[in-house]
C-alpha cells in the first residue's frame, strides 16, 4: 500500500504560505502563469550554462543572478499578503521590469564602472540608490520585515556615525560612498553571500527539486514507514527518520513539517500521542533536517566560503552533532511511547516492503553527491553530477522517468525556491558591507566580550540569545550571515576555533524555528495537529535539547566537531555522547525502564550531560551516574512487572 496523504495539496500549500513567507507567492492563471514559468526556467538555464560552459567575472555573473532574482520576486510576491493578490497590475509589472534591469547596469557598463571605482557619476549613484531600495523591499516581501529593518538601520548607522554614542561612534560616510560601497563593490550587495547564492546554493536547491520530481520525497516517507513503522511508537519514529531524509531536498523547516507532517502527525495522534507532542516531534525533526549532512541548509555553503574550507569539511564536522540531535529526538519519542504504552503500526497499515525496496535506487543520487564531495570535486560540479544522476536513476522505471516537461518543471521549482535565498543574501550583503565600511563588527564583538566580562560561557549565552532573537524574523541564511559577522568574531577573539564559533551561531539560527515565542516550524505543526501553538513550541524545544547542548559542548571540546582528533577518539566520543543523550532524554520524559522520580531525573540529566562532554573524567562520572539510574529504573520496572503478574 502507498502512504496516504491526510491533507490536500491545496491545504498544504496554504499552511506553508501561512508560516513560510517565502512560499506566499501569487498563484497566476492564464498568460502570466506561463510567462513566470518561462522566466523561472530561463533563470535555471542561465545558471547551468554559466556554470558548465563559461565562467563570467563576479561583477557580471552576480548582477545577472540578482536581476533574475529581483525581477521574479517583484513579479511573484505581492506588496502585502493580507489580501488576495493573484493578479498583478501594470504598476507591478513595470516595477518588476525595473527590478530586473537595474542590476544589469553592471553588465551594460562593466568596464566603465571598474574604471570609475570611487568616482561614480550621478547616473551611477541614482541607479545604485534605487537598486539598494529594491533589494531591501524584495527582502521584506520574501523574507520578512525584520531583515529589512536591520539592513535599513545599518545603512543609517553608516551615515550617522559621528553622532552615535560611546564605542559605536565612527567618522561617518556620505551618501555617495554608502551607495558606491553597497552596490558597486564586491563587499556589499554583490558580496560573498550573493556569490555563494549564485553558485553552490542555487545548484544544490536545483538538485533537491530534481529529487522531489522523481518522487524521492514520497519514497523517504515510505522507507521511513518500512524501517520504523512497526516499532514502539512507530509513527513518531517515522517522523524522525523521514524528516532527517527530507532535509536533503528542502532547506525550509516549515516546508519539511508540512510535507512529512501531513501524514505522520495524524498517525501519531491516532495511536495515542498527545497533539502537542505529535506536532513537536515533527517540528523538531523537520528543523533538524537543516543540520543533517550531506546536504545541509544554505548557510552551510556560506560557512564554507567564509572560512575558506571545503564544504565536505563542514558536513563532516556537523555529522556527530546531527547524529546526537536525531538520537535525542528518537530516544524521547521511544521513551514517551513506552511511558504511554503505545504500539507501532500494524502490518496492513504499512507500504509493501518489497515494493519499497525495489525503489531503493532512488537514493543513488544522494550517494553520488557524497562520493563526489569526498573525492574533492567542487560543490558546483558535484551538484551538477548529482542532478544528472537523478535524471539517469529516474529513467530506471517508468513511474520515475522524467520527461522534458518534468525537467522544465524541476527547473522552475528550483528557481522559485532559490528566490528566498537571493533576497536574503543580497539584503544581508548590505549589512556585511556596513560592517566592512564602519568596523562595527569588531566594535560589537568587543562590546559583547565587555558585556560578558570576558567570561566565555556568558559570551556564548549572549550570542545564543542574539541568534534566537534574529531567528524569529529572519531565515537561517540571513541569521547566520549577521551573527557570523558580528558575534562569531567575539568567540574567535576568546580562543574558540573558527569552525566551532561559526557552527555555534549556525545551530542557534536553525533552532530558532522551534523556540518560542515565535517558533514558525512548531506553529505550522500545531496547525496540522490542531494543538496549542505555544505548548507545541515548548515541547519542540524539549525534544531538541541536543541542539541547545551540542553548540556549548563543541565550543569547549572541539572533538565533537572531529577537530584535531583520531578515529578511535571520535568513536569513543560518539558512543559516550549517544549514551549521554539516552540519559538526558530519560530525564526530560521522566521514564526509562520505569517512571523516574525527581531525584532520579536530576541524576539522569547530570549523567547524560557529563557523558556528552568529551573528556575521560566527565565520561566516567557521567556513565557511572547513568548506570546507577538505569539499575534503579530496571529494578523498579521488574518489581512492577512481578507485582502485576502476581495479581
């Protein structure tokens, strides 16, 4: 049997649009639908041709990428989402044309702009000024108001520097220099973030679109049902397994929640999980998809570029924390099911195992990506090989074979998904440009250290709070760009390895999606579960406790990121960390082999945390505490079983 969808496609689209601003696009009909479709396909064709056949200078390639992005954003995203905007007027079309043409001024007068660096004409400045405004407004439409406000405040800071208080004061810059630096250098809008968007990120998003088109998303769900469906609390474990896999084809926590949650959440509720817990399992699992190698969220590719290390090194470093994250969620769903006495799914409720295994070939493109990245092939070429392998693998069977129309639809889907990243990286480039022009990054880093009194743990705490607050209104990509520019330098100044400092801000930018008071992934899950949104968010945070623990631990002990460690040391760290997560999970759920009292929960939590922290003393102490709690819990459980049997 195939997996049944419990929500219609229209209901899923509406829910995604409600909580994921990047999905709130105009639904055109008639000629505008086909015009938009053709432009999206053309965007993808340009990206592929420019990557495979010729390499343009960044000052030409990035503006063309931005032109497609801005033009399509103004065409597809309405001024406001509060009313039905599935039609676009003449003014909207004209604005979209302007948004497309202005970045192409770089292409039109490339040599002249290079010669006039720092001495721009009035026309240059007018075009640059309008382009900056269009970028900020595009980010507001696609990403949300917070990032637009932050970018605007940074621009104002650049101008009003002489009037700023205390350590924030600087000499100030005139409007001409601000426009020139923001739009006519590779340190502003056209900087590294947009550069990564125009290369690695776009191609990996396109790879995800091709996987989705061949039915891999549905296959992940079926595979998860076969692997975990019959186990204790099966549907919850299906959600964990499926969402970890879904992270390879979707960079949006909300989209992950709705895609897999539309069938896992109703199943969990039917078997006896509370609605809040069912929604929380899906939200926590789907959010973790962005930290799951081999294909992580877009911010991971930015990290690779910022730190100038291969992307595979980022994915390798993230492997153990990601394993801890999903182990923690899996353990807690298992213990909750044991506590409630929940069963797994019946055999007749599952897909046919043989039919599912016959389609295992659909996973080959993911292994192709892993092998190419490990062998040192560039991320761009790896993504293109992955896309080609998806088409080849899809041809193995009639139902997954891609026609020309299917390929064109995958082109359009990939380009549509990339628009949010274009808007976020272009707008974040304004913020990065301000940092380089005013030196505010170093000022804020020093201010953060002073606020923490030079104490590392307090600096980490303040950085976490900043990342979570930014994450309430900005996507992970923009959040990471801002915090890695401002907060990560503070951690690096205090001796934290570069990779650990950047990974710290990356993690907390992601878990902001499930951290109240604004937890968009949890709220989307609550919409499916018909549960209370805030309680679902709180429960999600508990389930994702590993994501809150791991960053602190890998800052203090970089072995968790496989930095400067041997294979045997890494294996030991992995084993003790997983055992530690069992203890932490038991403490949070309040159940192991039997119900735990408050003291036992406290001991389990302490033992679990100590076991996760790398180090011989902490490992031995933690494992000892866990052994004591397990023995007590096991004895109580056996005694209870004996009593029940005797009665």
